[in-house]
C-alpha cells in the first residue's frame, strides 16, 4: 500500500522540516511521497526546502502564489499518486507507527474510506486528545450531515482517505477556495462525509500537534470576519455536495436506514439524527414514528453492551 502525504505551508519555516522528517521516518515501506506545497511564503521556507529537500527522491516541492490552505490541498489532491493520502500541518508530527496502523485498517477493512487518529497536544498545552477508549467505526452519515451540517470531526493531521474519495472532492469549484484559506480540513471532511465515505477512528495518539501563539484557533477567535467567512463557507460546501450527490431531505425511511447501520449510536449521534428529522419536510406522524425507531435502536445497542 502506497501512502502519500500532503503538507501545506505558509511562513512556518521554524516547524516545517520537523513535519517532513516525521513522515520520512515513519516505520515500514508505506511512504510513497511527501508533497510539500508552499503557499507563497515570505519567510525562509522556500530556501530551506530547496536546500534540504530539493533532490530528495521522496519529497516533491510545489511553490505557488498565495491562495490559502484549501488551494494547497486541491493541488496536492490533483497530483498525488498513492493509494492513500494523508494531510499534515507543518507544525504537527507523525508518530513512527502512524503509517503502519492506518495501512492495517485500510487493508483489513476494504469498506473503510476515511481514517481518523487520536493525537497529543504539546507546547502551550499538553494533553492527549482521544474521542474514544477503543477503535470504532463511525460509519456513513451522509444524509444526516447534509441536512444538519453535524458530523464527527477532527483536525487536519488526523485525517487520511482513499484515492478515489480524495479525487471526488475536486468537484468543488475553485471559487470556494477563498472561503477556506484556513480551516480547510472542514471542507475536506464535509465533502468526504456527504460523498458517502465510511469512516473509522483509531483510538491511539499517533500524531503530535504543537500548540503555539500562531495556531489558527488562536487568531480565529480574535477575528469575527474570519469566523463569519468560515461558517459561510461551511454552509456552502455542505449545500454544494448535498446537491451534487442528490441527498434527499424528505425521506425518513432513508434516514432511519442510515442511523440503523451505525456501529456506534451514542447520545450525541442520536441527537443529530433527531435534529435531522425535525428539519425534514415530513408529516408529524412520520416524524414521530422515526423518533420511536431512533430510541429503540439506541436502547437496543445500549443493552447489548
């Protein structure tokens, strides 16, 4: 199995080589290529990349005008040639076992299209971020997500997906890129979910995120316009793929089938599906029957544990 890694960089020279090296040093022979896309950096990123990796057989360097994070992801998806593509922020680091663990999932579970991992925060904040004690199958939530916008989510460097899925995300028109100059991982996730990706979560911290003063989560909170643009982009990407893949918003039968198929039916997921039913154009009686079914499936799984 060949694994490609896409790194988007803008003025992160002090972190960038650490991210690249973490991918190059992962155990096994899974790594096919590391694609580094520099988004018009004005620091010494370009000089460092050319000097250190210009002739490296596994590293491909792309230098482009500044267009934002999603434009970098788009370029990386266009040119990667592996079976699996992973996305890595320049200030994050992979654990040496990362490729081995995700390859095991993709090989043993051919129906899985998208894999998340747990991670560890270091720097200004030190903690392990795990969404479960054990690995679990998130499944497919295309219809619920298309209607509500809700979904299981994580950050850029925890995500990987199969080639066919990544290539389908390119259907998103270029004019959406500016809406996701940052936080572009959300566009990747929303697109993948509504396309119908079957997702899986590995409950082990196989990535290290560096928390520092320049993280986008810091700057986003202090800039209302950036946050407003982000949520507008979120809604538009959600609507685009819902239209593109003809996701119905008036079939409780299909929504019920989707919920029933989920391996994990926790309280939060139940809440999302009830919200979806309330937003659908159906009769009160149909909605009531659906709610009864949701609670039935929820408690049935709870008793089985």
